[in-house]
C-alpha cells in the first residue's frame, strides 16, 4: 500500500481497485444551518456559504468559479486556507479521472453541467426542519447509483455542503450514536457546544429525543439533517460496484443512514477516504463513530502540506479546513492510478498560484 495512505481497518479495497477505472462524483447541497454565525468556516461570511458548493465544483471542472468573483476560502484569525477543491482538481486532473456533479439541493446552481436529483435546499435544523423529502432524495440517488455503476469499476463520492458537520451530528445523535465531541469541523477551534445546542434545539422542536430514530433514518434526516446525506446514501446503496465515500465525519452520517435503511448492509464494498487532517484531528474521532455503525475501513491520505511552500496549504496542518469537495478521496483515486503524493502537492501549489 502507498505510504501516503494510512489505513484504519481492512486494506483489501486498495488491491481490488488499483489501476481500475473510477468515476468521481461531487454531491452539492446547501442548508440554512450554514448561516448560523460560528457554525462553519466554509465561506468568508455566513451568507457566502450559499455560493461555496457551486463555486467549488466550478473550480474543479473549469479551474475558476463563475458564480463568485473570488475563490472560496476559510479565514480564521487572519489565516486563510484555500478551498479543498484545489486538491481535488489537482488529483483528478493528474489521474485523468472524470467528474460528475450531482445537485442534491444547492441554493446557487453551478454554471456547468450537473445531474439534478433535488432542487430544494435544506432548512435550519435549529428549528427541527432539516429536509422536506429525504426519502424521495434517497430513492433518486439509488437510481443514479444503479446507472452510474454500469459505467465504471468503482465510484468515489465527495460532497460540498457548508455546515455539513453540524447536520451530520444531528443525524447521528437522532439515531442514537455516541458523537459528543467526536464530529470534526472546518476550523481549528471546533465549536462543539454550539453544534450540540443547535442539534438539541432541533430535536426538541421536531418532537424527538436523541436515539429515538435509530431505525427511522429519513425522519432523522428530515428533522436535523441535510439533503446531501440521503443523496449519497442512495447512490452508494444503488451502486453495484465498490464505493468509496470521499469525505470526513459527514460520511459517517451517510453510513448510519445506510445501516438504518438496511441493517444487514455489507460494508465490505464501501469505505471512507479522508485526509489525515480529519483522521488525526484531536477535536474529533471519525474511527470511533464509524466503529459504532459497522466494520467500516477508513483510509487517510497525507499530502505532506508541512513541506509546502504555499502558506495557505500549510494552514491545513494547523487545523484549517481539513477536508471537503472529496479531497481525501480524490487524492486516493489519483494514487491508485499511479500518481505520487508529491505530484499532487506540487500541482496543488501551482493551482493556488494560478487561481488565488
């Protein structure tokens, strides 16, 4: 196994997928939850988080955003870090891996071709109104997964959903998983107390208690989740080829929904790929969450940004951003195609100079 990939669990997936054809999806969605002040760093202001998903996928596909005049950044205490979309773009370009964008409910639609499975953005889970139609979104995702898996040997599924760690916390809490101080975030100071307060408010107003919805995942998503979660769960369950969920702790909520829909689901053909910035995050614990759901293998990719000459990328090692737009999975997909982690880092640095 490549030294840039750290494995938590079984590494069988690596050998199965090496040098095979892959297809990379990025599922985008928005919620009013992302506008809660202090909940996310995925945008310079709470209002600009509406533009982040569209801008991210425009950048990956075109090399620049069309819906915004500036590239999305995370800014904390004056330290700026570029969107992880640059990592994803560098990886997919180097490995010549095709990208498809799936709209699960983005406020701002990207100015590129995309697959629509849900037009309506998510609400504010602080009010107990996360999603209106999660079962319908799941079913459309399932059909899409069935179709796309006929085109490739395996699927990588990333996401861009500002505020997604909070909605993931909501779903996992509603379904009875132990997630206190276990969910990651895009800022060095993870706002656990704020996230838990929002989730608890949402559950109370929706009339549920923590753990009550263990076997009713769609009710959990409708109350305190986001549209991305059922979309990705549906695509993954509909696929007839191996799936790697390219993301951080949000993807454990996807796995929880899958488990809720199908308690006997076989996770041997489904893994999570993320960055070391999530896997080694002292403010969260992705492995602890995943192990509660099933025997889910997690791969963590280290781009060695401490060696980077680009300050914004070095800030990733200080806790900024950590993951998003499928960055960890995209790096893994490229490595499986024979691209080195040094090539990915150098190309990412070049993109930062060209774009920012």
